C-alpha cells in the first residue's frame, strides 16, 4: 500500500467518526478485577474471620422460617437465641450459588452478563430529595422525579442499570409507593431495574405488575427484568425481620435479589476498615445462606456495602478515601468468592457539580470497578451523602463512567497493538502517524470521546460563552426530558396496567396523549 493510499484524506476520515462504531472503545461488562487492595493472605483472613463469626456468634432476630430452614440444614440456636451458621453450610452456599447469569432488560439488547469480573455502572441511592433541574434548590423528591431519572438513564450509554434513585415522597401509603416505584422505573427505561420493597405484603402486587409487563408469570421468571434489593440485616450482626420476610417473598415470586449489608464504620460496624469489611461480609453471607435455602436456584447478588462515618460528627460520609478503599475491598471479596457482586461507590458528599464532586466520585467508582464489582451502584447522579440526586449529573457522570470503563481495558499489549512494523515504516517515511490508516481505524475503537466534556481551546470556550460543564449537562437533561418518552411497554399493556393497578403517573406524563 502506498503512503498516499494509506492517508487518503484526513478530513474525509474525520467526518466518518460520527458513524455507528461496530467495535466501540467501551461497552457494558468490560473486565475489571486487576486491583486487589487485599493481599491473598488478608483476603483469606477476612473469609476465615467471617466464617468464624457466623459459626460462633451468629445473628439475632432471625425470622421463624429462617430458623426452621437453617436448623434443618445443620445450624443451631445459641443460649441467647442467636442463629448460628455452621462453616460447612456457609461454604456450601458459596460453592453452589448460582453464577454466570444475566440481569435481563425488558429488551434483550440491555441484558447484563454479571459473571466473573464483568463491570457495569448503575444509578442508585433512594435519596429523599433532588436538586431541582431549573432552580438548583434542594427539595423533596417525587414520583415524577423518579420517572425522569429513569428516562435520562435510559439515554446514557455508560449507565447500564437503573437502581431506584429517589423516594416518591409525594405518596404516603407504602404499598402504593412501592407499586408506583416499580411502574415509574419500568416505564422510564427498558434497562434492568432494581428497587426496594417496604413490606412483604407489597411483594405480590409488584410481582403481578411485572408478570403483566412481561406477558405472563412464566415469561417473567424466564427473563426477570427487575431485582429486589434487600437490606436483610440491621448491623451489627442482627437480622431485619420484615426485610427478611420481603426477601423470602421476593425469591418465591421469581425475582433476582440483591443481599445488602450497609453498616456504618464507627457506628454500626467497627471503626477500622478491616473490621467493617469482615462484618459486612459475614452479614451478607448469612443472607446468601437463607436465600439459597428458600430456593437453591435463586439469582442472588452478593452486596456487602459498608459505609463510613465522619467520626467528628457521626454523620455518614461517602466521599473519602476510606469509603473508596473499603468498597474496593468488598468488591475484591466478591471476586474472592467468585460471586455476582454489587458495590456502592460514587456517593460524594458534594452538593453540586464541582471539583469535590468529580474528585470523590471518580476515585470511589474507579477503585470499585478496577476491583471487579459487577454492578457499581450510586455511580451516577447521586450527591450530598445519599441525600440528593441531580438529574443533570447523570449526563455529566456518563462521560466520567465512559472514561473509567476505558481504563478497565488496560494497555492491551499485543503484537498487533504494539505495531512495531508501523513504527519502523513511519520513522522511515513521513515521521508522524496523523495520516496513517491505522490511526484513523483506532480512533474509533481505542479512544473514548466525551459527549459534553469540553476539549476546546480556552479561546474557543470563552468565545462560546465560557459555560461550565454543569450548565451543558443541565441543557442536555432538559432536552431529554422534553423529548424522550420510552414506549417499550406496549400501549395496550399500559392501559391494562392502569385498569388493574393504582398507577399515579398519568398517561400524559409518560408521553401517551390518548
């Protein structure tokens, strides 16, 4: 090939970079797991200590059905009525736990393979408030805010999963709120959705809603597109009785479940990073044992999510290095057990899209991702120590997450990528790589380009109004919310849902005007 043919025309090839990329630079499920903050000896010690705690201390407040199942499986009750889990039972639960499954979207292109160390980014938070898109002021969150968050995430390529991000505080009744939370999430995005359910009595209605959306109970059980997140413990080492009843009911209804322990270091777990990690691992494994005794085929996600407190005030803080390394350690323990794993990362303490926001969020998300967490929740949109969500932040975080996913790919040092022959050819020829076909081929597959991040010169930026990235993100969020109303739920199904359930979002709010 001649040098002229190789270089064809730089402007011509640059104009082709907006075409769909068959080999993109990032994708859902890029492999992580190379970062291991725990040495092999430390990981083994965490496991050993967790097993010992479960066997000798156990957990209090187990519900009757759990006690019955664990006792039949070889467990026992201590003299102070704590449920003890024998080491062999816990190890069997880990060994036989379901792996290599996908979290299904309502449409197959959104299926997430969460096996091994494949990493996916998610929203999350259950915040009680939002930073208003128009005023910037903090206010109580509503059902419409939740639906709007789902709609924005639906358009973000690097946010792969939608975890309920705000509480619908405009609905007082828990049963109605739980049902409408599920509907708002499922109507807002066709990506996999995760929600919490307040009371076990509310599970059947949400199951029936999902069965109706899927077309039948059998169809949903074959491709479940909603996970129930359950904080099954009230740390330290104590079961949350009502939550355990929710867990049991959700499993029997065919939902995947996320098993969450979220103690707070220095308050409800030890102040040390290692102690907090051990307790969270033990509590989460106890949930895994129970889940598998309810149904050995359950799709259960190991989700130790220990949090950190600012010990000067006792308040939760999510932006420090302590939180970042603690969650990376928790993700590594998921990889140590080879269990589908979710981690909480990105819960910045910042109240706006500022330097603190970017520094804290990118640190924590990067570490959890590189440690191999399959689902990194709170990675987008969340701020103010889990108290508030910014719709604009989903847009700006989409760029951040794309860059983080790109780092997971690593250097990829192969003979083809090293391109020694090309180096020799260029050095004997033009002396630069700008016109090479190799360069233009790789600019699509090897390089991530931000959607709103600004790479112009200072002069160009100034002449265009010197607008900060937060303003650009806000404009993009407004554009999405004014134009994007997902219609993946067929109209006749939506009408049937409204006839059967107390759906509070109007058809007009969801872009259905008849």
